[in-house]
C-alpha cells in the first residue's frame, strides 16, 4: 500500500495544528528568538522542516508543564540549568495552590454562612456567625470589608464587637441610627463652623463610650482573645494585597464628605483624644 504524500516542509498553519498551538504563537516564538524563523518558499510563506517541528513540539511540551517562555529560551541557549527553571516553577505552583485553597475555603465559608459575611476572613466570620438573621446590616458588612482591607482580620474582628453590641442592645442601635442620620445631614450647605457640629461630635463621643462599656461588660474582649489564639490556623488565607496605614486609607477610600462632615470627624477624634488624656472625665460628657 502506498504511503500518503509526505511533505518535506509544511506551512505555518499545518505546523501549528500538529504542535497544538496557533500561528500567532509561533510568530511570537520567532519574535523572541525561541524558534528560528525558517526560510520562505517561492510564495514568500514560511516553510517548516523536521528540525523546526521537533523544536516546536518541545517548546509546547515545556510550556504546557508551566515553564515560562523566558526559561525555555534560556534552557535552549544553555545559559541556565533546567533545575533553576523547575525550582521557580515549583515555587509558582505552590503559590497558585495556596491561592486556590484560600478560594476554596472562602467559597465553603460563603456556602456555610449563607451571606456575604462568609467572604470575610475566618476570624471575622467566626466572630459574627451566631448573630440572628438580619441583625447584621448590609452597611455593617460594608464597614467590616473596608476595615479588613485596611487593617487586616484582627482590626475587623475588634470592630465586629461593636456590631455584636449594636445587634444585641436595641437602645444603642437606635442611638447609632439617630447619629448616623444626623451625620448624613452634614452636607455642603452647612458651614464647618456651625455650632451643631460641636454638639453632634460630643453626642457621638458619648455614644461610643457607651458602646465600649457595653463591650467590656459583655465579655466579648475575652472571647476575642480565645479567637486570636487560633488565628495562626488561618494565617495568610486573606492576604490578597498589602495592607494600608490609616493615613493611606483616608487618602484612597472615597467617602464624599462635605467640609462640615470632615470638621465633625476631626472633632470626634479630638474629643476622644482629650478624654483619653483625662481619665477622670465624666463619660457622659466624653
């Protein structure tokens, strides 16, 4: 039986099809010096011979194994050993495997918790998961998300105590809502020198003092210590980017505060700082 026609050279489309790649990829190999560009035929098209195809097949096999094109090129040129390339590849694969495990853990938490709370770190999720349905508001989750991005799981876990107290103390939640509504009214129509700003800042300070006292009475701080003892079990799971300082957070997270609202926030900080320096001050006046 006669053999089918055996070409001495093939066009780029046939070469790509046999190697399991694309003509565009082959042209890129030429551009970076990974595959020598073959001679062109009378029709000015590239023609690939046996040696070209062997080289192309090895390129594809190494690329499929995850070796970078730069490392493949270096290996072919003999400027670096394959062991170095494999060591880098193994490190990269380990990093990817850790990322996949973190994603799988987040998906499992999300499924288990049944709300966006499951997408926060295990430390924060474990802190809040026993709250009754609806006790944690969407805005609360938003705040925890920003805090965790800026200050990490520990910062968000500490802040979670605030939301636990708000969820379990209706009178404090009502006052929080009242203050939040008043703060939203500090718009561009109000002067930063309006005396109402000072009064509202004092009210916020007193409210936060009451919240802190409720947290202390509830024993939440002791519970948090127990959680922190187990935090290293999840170390690195939520490291999806460099954390930012408080100053960097202020400069990068937009809140669209009016000048009056900015002045209000400054006064709240100043009042708390003053209260910290005077431990004998009446908490009702902050």
